[in-house]
C-alpha cells in the first residue's frame, strides 16, 4: 500500500474508533435517565453520574498523549479500547449508585482516545493538511449523536441494561477492525525519557493555558451539554426519551461531523480568526438560551394582562443547532493553534489541552445539577456557560485581538 493509502486508511479507522469510543463515553447521557428514576436521584447526583466517565477520560489524556509520542498510536489505541470492554459489559449488572460511579470510572477510559488519535493521525499528513485531518478525526465526536440514536431504541425495546452489552460488543469489533487496517511508522515516534511532571510544566506557557480555556468551552461545553440535553428536553418540554434524544442530536451531530470543516477553515483563514468568530456566536446563542421561561403581569387601562416569554422547543433546538456548529469549528481551530505552535510536541500539548476540555466536561454537568437544585431554573446551565464564554472573549481580546494590526500605519513612508 502506498504512503497516501496508508494515511487514508489510518484516518478512516481512527475516526471510526474515536466515534465508537465517544459513543460509549456519552452512554450515561441516555441510560442515566431510567437509572435516575430507578434510584430516585436528584439533579446533582444525576450530574455526577453522567460526569464520572468524563473524569477518567480527561485525566488519562496527558499520559496517553505522551505514550502515543513514544510508542505509536496504533498500539496505544488498540490497548486502550480493549481495556474498556470488560467494564462496559459489567455496567449492565450494576444496581447501586456506587456501582455505576465505580464502573463508570473504568468505562471513561474510552474518552482518552482523543489524545491518542490526534497526534497519530496528524503525523501521517503534511502540515498544510493537518488541520483538516485532525478535523476529520475529531468528527468522531458525532459518537455523542450516534448514542442518542442507538441507546433510546435499545432502552425502549429491551431496557437500559441491554445498552452496555451491545456497546461492549461494538467496542470489541472495533478493536479488531482498527488493528487490521491501521499502520505504524517508526519515523513518527518521539524518543523521550521525560516524566509526566516535566510534561505538565507546559502549563506554565500562557499560550497553553489560553488554549485550555478555549477548549474547556468548545469541547468541555459540548460534552457537558451532550450529557445534559436529553433530560433537559424531558424536563423542560415534557418529551419522551426517544423524541428528546432525537432533538438533542440536533446539537450533538453537527457538533461532531462538521469539525472537519472547521479544520479546513482553520487551515485557510487561520486558527485565530475562526476561534474569534466561534466565541462571538457562542456568546449570542448562550445569551438567548439563558433566558428562563417567564410570565409577567402588566397593569393596563383595561386591566391586568399576563405575558409569557420563553423559547419554545423549535427555537431552542435551532439555537442549539447553531451552537453545535460553532463548537465543531472551535474544536478544530484550537488544535490548529497547537499544530502551528508545537509541531514537535503535538501529543503532549494536545493531551494537556484535551485534559482541560475533558475536565470542563466533568465539572460542568455537576455544576448544572447544583444550580438546578439551588435555583429550580433549568436554563441556569446556559447562564453558567455564558459566563465562561465571557472569560474567553476577554482573554482573547487582550492577548490576540489588540495585538493584531487593523490598518496600515498612516505615518509609514510610501514608495
């Protein structure tokens, strides 16, 4: 097989593997609803339940990125996926809350696959095409949407316990396919005896911290809302689990599939321009989504009149669709920053930034639940996200936008 054919094969099977891993990682976003009902969980407990796999998937990203640089993506990805199969299967036999939390930690290893595939795929392509290649691989985020199509059907037909058993079988099949059709190149290995603690010193770099902040929104927010949206639709609009999952997929699907377009745009227009517009679109969408269902009474000449303000299910879904597209572009543009600034250390830096994004996906659902329990306002989740976007916009303005010349110096001599 030619070098180009190998690169294409690696991209295809890696994207497939990441899609399946993400589908498994987001499993609680659907099966958590019947589990919540069976165990009588409050919103905070539900948030912790859905977020537990995200914690493990985030924490392992840094070592997995380093191991990918050192040993190669093919072997690391294969072992990672294989290690999750027993835990996924055992999930179907859990009965107590602590059972789900404990097994969820092991299932969450699947979420670390991003830090393996990103450098593995990127190194098979020239620099001018790396943004697109990483975007195609990152489209595996659409596994969150696949989960919303597959899991509800299994829950309704066979009960929630069937979901982890089917997912374990799918993961095992994916391990075999990945190993058969992926390739290794010794030239991609990075010889390193650096310790994990030494690699974490990259966090002293202000640029890495900034990229972590950006990614905590576009990826962390994506993960958090993917986990939260099905139960949001059920509670806010009274939909059944299948209809709720279908509408929630209107956010998850573009948020994953369109990442490749974000990579292409970042290659063409630059990571800065794409990220700047992504943040502004996010700011507008989250501002509108934050507004709670409101009724107010006005005293008029003819008496009192009551008005209602709030998003109906169609307007809400439309805004979530736009937000999903923006975050798809943003996830790709952040990693274009990394491939530009750290070409020799993509695995480690992507692991650190991925860790920050994953931790955002872990913390946010818990905070969503806490805010809901404290305020009783479901849209408080979007209020929190709106504040996070504000932080990134301000940070980006002072570190990048103000340093960008907008017009030529009028005092400069002309030829």
